[in-house]
């Protein structure tokens, strides 16, 4: 699979560290699929702040796992901008051929 990059930045937005993920194991795949399903469910509906917070926590946990636990959720919270987080989860969806619009999954190919 093509490497997925995650860049941490300082309080001024200057990159401080970049991590890479080059492999998605079966266990992680099985955690990404439900997240893709939830993305589909979130579209066009109104959800409580609590529900969105729970979903974001799930997304962050998957990202930490995908990058081999090289950083914690707290470090992710402090060092990664939301746009970067969105880009990374989208890249993970793409890596395993998951389209949250229709929640189809396949195998990753290069």
C-alpha cells in the first residue's frame, strides 16, 4: 500500500514530526469498516455533540493503532490539526478500498 503520512505541527502550524503507515493489518481493517459506516450515517443528519465526540474518539484510536502506537491519543489531540486527521482517515479508507458513501470494502492493492 502507498504510505499514509501524518504530520504533527506546533502551535504556529509548523511541521514538527511526520509519521508513516505502510500496512493495514486485518484487525485494523475490521475497525475501519464500522467507522466508514458511521461516516455514511452522519451525512445529512443531526447528531449530538456527545455522539460526534464518541465517533471522533473511535477515529483517533484507529489512527493511533494504524501508526503502530508511535504516539498517544493525547499527543494526537495536541499535535495534529483536524484537517490532517480528516486527510489521514480518508487515506486509510482509500488504502483498503472503502468508500464511506456506499460502505463497500475490498482488498488493498498497489
